[in-house]
């Protein structure tokens, strides 16, 4: 079989056997190195997607590869019934590098947000407000996941409509609108959830004043403030955590995408006060925080949190923005974002440009219909 025949065969299998929830382009990726991916026919693609903000260290990072080889000969899974070194050491490292006091691991971003909602609901329950304090406030253009709970907090008609009725007592308030937030958050609010920089919604940053207002309102009404840093966290925006620049800290922060460099993991980082209300049996997961995935996450976290690494993200992010702003096109209306989380808003649907990129050997992804999103591996250099 030629590589072309093999490619056609794989595409046929995909079309015949996978549930068609993704429209995949007509090539089959086979390997990668650094910021480049290669398809089965040997074509090279510069990757500006990084598995949608996942592969922070690109492909075939030598430290990740070595750690994986070492971990593969050890324990892969033992259950959360038991202790292993990697999950404890990763939790300690996350706590040391953040506002948090404790960590609960999950397997994905949606699952981390599901857990965060449960933690917040348990907080209200343990204070004696079982039924009165169940409202969750989220914001316009938010994306928190695809499970029934998290899709309820993702106010996009296309994602929600076929799955109604969704989770009860969710209120959608306008992103960055201080007065609107003041009108909806009250004693009935159990939690407020926000992405400090919205990803899927089109790369929109929350202002520091807005985050501070949410912090103040949550303090005033005894509600839990959740920052969803599943996409914007872990160095992507030029600080280890995206919320750092605002000076506002949450009660819970959720992480996922880049944490284990491409292996599935999520994490719920919490204050001691939140941790204290969660008792044995209140939440759990079969796979989460297993020794293989957490040992790799520790390697990724150690690398990404180095000051030199973060400085590199800032330098390349600034350079990227600068070069993008030199493109003189009436079709571009705004270039926004921070670090290597950049959105290029256009007057047109960007999807034909994504397809053009495939032809030219550049992988790109949209964030909404008219925003091109650049979330490359954080290791890219000026030449890329
Ligand atoms: N939260 C944010 C901000 C995201 O961008 C995503 C995924 O894109 C999720 C949650 C859901 O993560 P997952 O796809 O791992 O469930």
C-alpha cells in the first residue's frame, strides 16, 4: 500500500466508524517534532494549534519522552484507593506555585469544572443552605465543557439546545459588565465561574476591575469564585496563571489542557476552606491522578514554570502580535490576547482560511466564526 492509499484507507475508516462530531481535514497525522507535525505522506505542518492549547512543549520534547519511557515501566494505574509518589508530588508542586492549599485531580477540563461546581454546592450545603443557595453564575461567550453540567454553563444555543433541560439555576451575565454582575449575584449564589481569558468564546480577557468586582461580590454573599484556567493557565498568557496580572485570587481554579503535555488530566485547585467541606466519598474518579499521567505533569509543570520559560512566552507572544499587526488587511478588525493566546478578529468567516492553512502547511483553529485563534506550542521561536 502506498502512503496515499493508506491515508485514504484511514480516512475511510474514520468516516465509516467514528461518530461524526468533528469535520476532520483530509490528511492523517503521524508524528511531530518541536512545533511541527507531519502527515503520513510526509507533509510538514507548522502547528499554531498545539492540540488546542494542550501541547505546551510541542512534540517529542526530550524530557517528556524520557519521563514517559521511565514511567511506562512503572505503575500506570493503581486507583485512588492508594498512595503513589507522583500524585502527591504533583499536588505539592501545584500548591507551591499557586494560591491554593489543596488539589483534586480529574481527567479533563469539563470534569474539573464539574468537580468545582460540586465543591461549591457542598460548601453552600455545609453552611446549611441546601436549597436556597444553588445558583451558578456564568458569563456570555463562556466555554466550560460539554458534560450536562458544564454545557449548562456554556451559553451557546448550538451546544445547549438539543440537550435541554440542562442543569437548573444557572444565570448568564454579560462578560465584563460590572453592573450586570451586581444585579445577579446575591445570597442565592453558590458559585461564580469565569475564564480570566475566554478561549472558545473568541479570546476575550476579563478586566482586572471585573474580576475584582466578582471577588468582592463573592465575599459579600459567601459565594465561591471559580477561575477556569483550563485553556489560559500554565504559562500560556505570559504568567503561570492568567489571573495573576489582575491581582485577584479565586477560591477554586480549574486546570487541564497543557498540564500533562498532552496526556489527559485535569485539576481542581482549592483553598483550605473549600477542601475542609469535602469528606471521604463526596467526590471521586477511577482514573484521575494516576501515577503515569501525574509523573509527566510534574515534568511539564517544572519546565513551564521556570522564569526563563515564561519570559520566552512573553517575548515570542509580543513578537507574534507585532508581526500580525503589520498585516495590512481591511478584513482584520482586531488583534487581541496575551502571551501565546492570540485572537485575530476578521470581518469574514475564518474557516476557509483554516482550510487554506492545511494546503499551505499551517495548522490553525478558529474561536467562533470570525476569530482566528493562535495557541501554538509555547516553545515556538521567532522563525516560526
Ligand atoms: N474550560 C475551558 C476554558 C476550555 O477551553 C475547555 C475546552 O476547550 C474546557 C473547559 C473543557 O475541557 P475538556 O475538553 O478537557 O473537557
